[in-house]
C-alpha cells in the first residue's frame, strides 16, 4: 500500500484516489496512532511542568500584584486559572528571569 498521506501532501493539484477498504482502514489507523502519539507527548510535557502560585512568582520576580496583572494583560506572563486559583508555568517564569532556575 502506498502511503495515502504522502500522496495527499506531495500533490500540488486536485487528486482523485481510488482506495480499497483495507487501505482506507490502514490510513485511518495511521492517523489515529499519529494523533495518540502527539497527544501523549503533550500530556507528558504538561505533567513535567511545574506550576507556581502568585505569591511564589511575586517573590521570585520581585514584583507586586499590579505588575503580574499588567504582565498578564500584555501576554508577557500569562496566568493559568485553575478553579479560583491563579498559577504560572515555571518555564514562563524562567524565561522572564533569563533562563536561570530559581530554588523553590
């Protein structure tokens, strides 16, 4: 079976394909497996990510509530709301601090 996805991606014009049910099933399974792999990678990265409270970020960056609010509005440091709590990604805080890892 020729890889249907590569035919679709490599084609510059409209293409008409005639495929068997078996080929179509293999194509759909391939798409599902690719999506699962991408999702697994995203979930694993999210699990590794550490989230900081507003107080921890204020202490690390030496800023006040108003500064965090302004940074959020400017998308400089975007807060993540979990219920009624505000959290910040450690990786975003490290980016602001110049990739220096704070000791918390």
